[in-house]
């Protein structure tokens, strides 16, 4: 919970950035190229199972609902 800084995006708002859609998050993860995006540090394709993808999307949904105001 906090800033992802220069290395990664803030995970607390991923669900909202993807339109409050687990399906959009899952589709994004599935669309990653095997070696990541050329010339950028980015997430490669991990070939998660459908169960793992759902769990990741659920975690991102859960983290978006945490009231971190005032931390």
C-alpha cells in the first residue's frame, strides 16, 4: 500500500484504473508478451492458470477497497 515509485505501478488503485473489472485485469495479464515489452521493464507472460488469474484480480479488487487515507 503506497507508491509503486519508479519500479512498478501503485497496486492499490489497479482495480479502479481497469474500470472496476476483474475481467479487464485478467485480459491485460493474459495479453503480456512472453518476454515483456521490448525496451521497457514490464511484466512478462507468466502463464497463470485461470484460478491464479482470478485470485490475482480478487487481491487487486480487495486492495482497492482498503481505506488508506491518513496513513
